[in-house]
């Protein structure tokens, strides 16, 4: 099992949710709202509103996927275009165990 983590511009939430709901490999995911801060250098603001606020609104999405599904899901996200616009980033982490509380 793998964890696919994505960070994209908050304005793209509807696009990514629509895509994830269409992918048979994706059974569930979690979305967190956050702020992209870039201390120590010029921030890559994506809009005038971001520059005024002083941060870039972001969403962080976690998906748990079977090992064999990660590449296909990531490829679909990359094809989406608007889902990874504005310099979205991702990483893949192993999941050692999973359960309920």
C-alpha cells in the first residue's frame, strides 16, 4: 500500500475532486486546506489576491492506493492539466500498516 500526497492550488479543488471520483482505483481521500508560505525568498504568487494576502491558498490531498495503482492514478492527475496547474507537487510514501481506531 502507498500514500500519494498532492499539494495544489485551492482554486483547483473542484477539478481534482471530479477527477478522483471518476478513477476506479480511488476509493477514498482526505483534503486539508492550508497556506503556501515561502519565507526567505520571493514568493511565487499566483494571483494579485495571493500577493495581497501574503500566501498562496493550497489544498493537501492524501490518497491510499494499492502499489499497482499509484502510477496510473498519478498519470491521470498529470493529464488533467488544471489539476496540477500552478506548480502542484506530489510525493509517494510507503504505508507500513493501516487500521481503524
